[in-house]
C-alpha cells in the first residue's frame, strides 16, 4: 500500500507551497513522489499534480449551475468527491505502487477535508500505519499565545476526527524572528507557562486546555520555510521514520 501524507491546515497556512517544496526536495534526493490536488477551487498549483480533483469537479460550473456562493459551492464540491471516490482510490493505489510517498494537498478550508464524509472515506480506504497527517501551524497565527493554543486544539480535533498519526509543521518560518520561533517551541514544551500569559480566563478552563496541549508534547513542531527550504530535511526525516518504523529512507 502507498505511503500517504495528507497536508492539512487552516486557509492560507501554506499547504500548496509546502506540497510543492517538499515534492522538489524529495525528488532531488532520488525519491519517487506522487502528488495529488484535492482542492477543487484552487486556481493554480505550483506543482505537476498526478491526480487533480479539478479533472472530476468543475468548481465554476457548480457556482453557475446551482447559483451557489463560494462557501456553498465548496461544500457541494467536497461532497461530490464521493461520486469519484473509487476512481480516486484506485489511482492513488496504482500510482503509489511506484512511489515512496504520496503527497495529498487538501482543500484550503480545513473543515471541507477534515469534517466531510467523502474525505473520511478516502482516508479510511488506506491503512493507518502507512498514512500520516502533516498539520500546518501558520506562523502568523501562532505567534501569540491565544492563536497557538487555538491551533493546538484544532489540530487535536482533526486528529480525533481522522484518527491518523500527525506531524506538526510551523510554516512560513522565514517570516518571523528566531526568538519568536524559540518562544513557540517553548510553549509546546511547557503549555502551562504559556497559559499563564492569558488574562481573564477561567482557571479550571485554562487548566483543561493545558492538559490537552500537554498530550501533544511528544509531537515536535518543525519550523519550515517553503520559500527558502529551511527545515525541509527535518520534515523528510520525520516522514521517513513514520513510514519505515524508524529506519530512514536512503535519501
């Protein structure tokens, strides 16, 4: 079965850019990669998609034919994936046989992938031990404590929903200062210290949040820049260990 990495995150967190940069990085090191676009509304992808959901679903046609707004059309498109699910599954399996990893670029709005039935069916059709989630922490959102805790809770919700192992990726690390990255990483190590920075929040509620975030402490946050390529080797190494049960790829 193919090794699959689903790249998920909030809108604007850099999923498509990371897919493209990680694809290039792995290919230059001799890996065979299959890349899939599951966003029916994206206008341009900076990589060659081996499978593109836009070949099955015409987003603009949905808007015109059913007189839908952008959000309604996105929901309809996400649900229409179910009509092509068997074909998509077969293509992933066929292409994955000759690839070391399949990168799946998910829709811009995270709820359309994490909480719709069609996407869940795709995930459940492949073994969990050959699949993982790369959850993106947008540096612009997590540079303050309230944003950091919120995204951690969202990551937890997505992991519960999809029931797959997860890697946490701090994207756009080139857009923040080194000391900001260090602060974000320190919040992961000791969430209770971070929570003390919040003011006016119920103490019991704050403690509960700390307990949830503390369960993520064994999941490292990997600072990555899709623009400069910094940190890409760390992400590749984590993927390698995930898919090979501890043994790194030859790359």
